[in-house]
C-alpha cells in the first residue's frame, strides 16, 4: 500500500462529481488550500462557493474524522463554518444503518540507528554472496 502523501493531508479537497460537475466539496488547510472552491449551487451548497476551506489539516494521526456539523438536510455555507473534527473517535454508519467506531492503528516504531546500519550491511552482504555464488557456477 502506498500511503497518502503528508502534503495532501495538510491542504486539499475531496469532491463528489458527476456529469462533469462537482456537486459536493470539502476542502481543508485554510489559506494553504488554493484549489477550486465551487460546486453546483443549490444542491448541496447554498451559493455554489465552498470557501474558505476548513482551517486545519485533515485528521490523520488519531481515530478522529472531519464531520459536517449542520443538521441534515441543511445546505452547506462554507467549509470553514460547516466542518469540524469529531470530539473523539469517529462513528460511521453504512447504508444498512449499522454503525462502527474507527479504531486508531498501532504506532509504527522507527528503527534505531544501529539497526538501520545492520539492515543495510546484511542486505549488502547477501547481494555480494549471491553474486559470488552465481558467478562461481558459470
């Protein structure tokens, strides 16, 4: 799996599109987001302009999520006014109306400096040994 680049989480936009138009958009990163800020007016947004973007980065270091705060079926006004991080772990609901709580994954520990050196040295030794044995067979 290729992780989402950190720069995308700092500022970006997620859209729901169809028939060549954006019908819904949530943008984050405040002034750091400089992309499109429009959707079709009157469907999910009152005037078709979603700016300014939500001020913070997209939550990614915990089980929190970015949530639409007005009551449904309210139209969006701006991303800054309509979205906020959940207070705790996000609770999601699927089409069958079953809910589940997002659980944060385990922290990934970095290798200590000596382990990095040993890993590279071991891999290098393995490559040299393989090349030597392959050459001696020829």
